[in-house]
């Protein structure tokens, strides 16, 4: 695990030294800024009529925009993690240094998760802006950000696994987008299947949409924590196995 | 420093390395020679801990590479064949990263990187982004990478591949220097490379060991390829006499080296089947036949095959296998 720090630092460096990171962050902040502006505008003109939702809830829950940016940004963030190193051969230098597969996988994951958090960090400003005009329930804000972190962590973990099973960055990108979109659509099945059926239970258990709505209204359900916990740990585990498996290929 | 015992490496059902055993002792510079696709890179990758082995044991500095992989990798500096780097990093940044990965303690890291850059001759490009470097420099950065932390053992996969003659000379110079402090195992498919920098050589072909020893020992394996005779008398009669000897497949006149009247030189080639003893007997017969025809023999000397021919002989029989395995290696890596 001592190899964690150098690889973590290098991954962050590699990400931020290329234009890719800055393009992604810019796109992300543009979309979120627009989203925020529309919401505030909406709430300002609607006045007292909508009282069951706060701008904060609307920003994180019940909005397709949140997922759109995630579908758009997560795959390009994770696609290069392993695919690039395998294509260019640098993986050979990396794995012949005294490092462990777990150390490499965790370091790369931590780096991409850090980037994700850095991407969201500026949106805290929106809360500061909202506070100028009214009260903010900080518990709800915290739970909403927890939700964003958990969903992102799960998606990033899946993305890293996709990057580990192919040498092509493009294929990793497509696979990641497909998998997280499929997971999302399966979750939406909650609203189209009949209540009481097994299918409905399955769908509602994996329903990212419903989870985010809960988180956005300040509900932290332990079942969600377990779900996202496994969504992070399982792909990580398989990634470590995949990295080990290259040796025997 | 390296002990390879009955190493077998399969890719699926294809065998890339087949029951290979050899040793590299401390302080040696050993050349690992073989045609392209003989299994050189595969073997080195196994030694470096990048590929797992199918069966057999490999020990690096006394550490079994499957059981004590960390210890083994820490004792070894490895330079992969294509010398891959992260193109976006500066040379010194990259080497610092490598030093940290190789667990050079924080206080010594700067020094270790500086020393490695000195030995590999890349100090002048320390602050250049690796993606902008020429092939020769990138190769030397790879060497510096292998040297960071001064591991006792260096494993270099084709360190001069793709370089121009001047660069090749530079790299060989560096390797000779390194040989004084490190144990070196370097692979190559170029014979002169081994002659230039190695104290011992291990030759493989088709994944199998075909020869091992010092350059002199290998050179002694050269068999005589033919016979060179100088005779005084009728040239046509001499050629006819030589062609009549069993074991000689070709007899061609050569320009004589003296100006003496009626003196001719003939070069004969042995048939491929001839072993050393039979060649000696055929020599006796040839001289006898010449004398029997009334010609005067001034000189009869064996023609040794060149090292290149020997290399071809040692590895040639397996060239077809090797070509097939080359493709597999590409597919597998």
C-alpha cells in the first residue's frame, strides 16, 4: 500500500495536466450554473405557490439534468485509468515496480474520486448565494451532497472496471456509459412496474432516481448506503482481480 | 542473482518458453540472445514480475518471484522493450515518481534521481517533457528509470532497439560502465551487441535453450564450413579432383594471393551433414586426391563459419516456430 501515494499524485497530475480535465469541469460547471439559474428564476417568479419543495431539493432531486451531466462526464473521467496504460505499455513499468495490485487500483480510484469531488466543490457557492435570500437546511444540503458523492462513487467504480477490462479507451467509454445508463433505466422501472411484484422491488432497490430524491429531501436510508457501498466495493474488487489476471493472459 | 529453473510460459495452448533453465551470477553482464519471437521478452517479463509463469521457478537475488514478489522486484531494475513512458511528465518528475514507487526513502530521492540521470546521460533534458524527447533520449530515460535507486540487478529488454549507430555506441558504453557495479541481463537479437558488451551469453530459440557460455566457448562451437586449398598446377584438374571427394559439395576457384606462376586457390564447401570428424577425414582425402593427380599442395586450411552463421545454425531450425510465437506474444501482451 506504500505505492498508494505516488500513484495517487501522478494520476491527479496526469488528469489535470491534460485539457480533458478542464474541458470536463468547464462543461460541468456551465450545465450546473445554467441549471441553478433556471431554478432560481423559476422559484423567484412562482413565489409562494410551490411550498413543498425548496430550490435545494429541486437542484439535486427530481431533475434529469443531474444525471445527464453524470452520464456525460463520468465515462471520460474513468476511461483512461487502465486502458491508456495498457495501450501505451506503461503498465509494464508500473507493475514491475514493487507495487501491489490493490494499491494501484485504490490509488487510481481515489484520484478519480478526488477529481469528482473537486468538480462539485464550486457548486457549494450556490448554497452561499441561496443563503442571501433565505434559510438553508444544512442537514438537507449535507445529505444531498452525500447522495451526489455516493452515486458518483458507484459510477466511477464501474467506470474504472470497464477501463480495466479493455485496452481501448473508447470502448471503455462506451461500456461505462452503457452500464450506468442501463442501471439508471432499470431503476426507472420502479415507476412502470406494478407495486408488489419482484421486478418492482428490484427496480426500486437500484433506482438511482428515487435514491437521489430521498437524499435531496434529507432522507438518509441505510439500505441506500449498503447499495452504494456494494456498488463501489464490488467493481473495485473485480478490478483488482482483472489487474492480477493480466499476468496470466 | 538470477536463477531460472525449468521455466515454462504458455499463452493459452501455445508455448512461448519451454523448459528454460539458466543462471546469472553476481557481477556478470549476460547477453540473452535469440531471433525475434524466440521468447526473450516473455522470459524477461517473467523475471521482472510482469507476467506470471506457467511452471518452473525463477529466483531474483534469492527471492522466488511468485512467493516473494515484492522483495524480488525491489532488487531489480527493469527496462521494457518499447520503453514506455508517461508522455505528459517531465523527465525529472517521472524519475522522482519512479523513485518513490521503488521506495527510495524521501531524503535520498533527489540524489538517487540525479545519480541515475548522470549514469544514463540525461541530465541535460531533465526538465523536458518526455513526449517531446527523441527516441534515443527516451531510451536513455528508460535506462535511468531502471537505474533509479541503484538496484543490484538490471534487466534490459533490447536496450539498443531502434537507435542510430552513434546512439547504439553510447548505450553500449553506458552498459559497459554499469557492468562494473551491477549485474546485467540484456536481451538482443544482434550478435555484435553481445560481443561488444557481454561477458557471457545465453542463446534461445523457439523458447528453448540452444547454447550457453562465454563468447569464446560459443565461438568454439563454430564448425568448419569448408576447406581452403592453394595448389600449384592445373586449375581444372584441381577442381575436378576436389569435386570427386566425398563430402565436398562445391569447389570454386578463388583469386590466388600470390603472383607465382601456376598457383591457384580453391574454396570448397562441406556438405551440411558432415560432422567435425568427417570433415577432418575429407580434408585428408582432398589433399590425397590432389597429390594423386600430380598437383603440389601448398596450403590446406579449414574455413570457419562466422559467428553470424553459427547463430543462424543454432537458432535457424526453430525459426518457423519462432515466427508463430511472435504473433502470439503480440496478441497476448
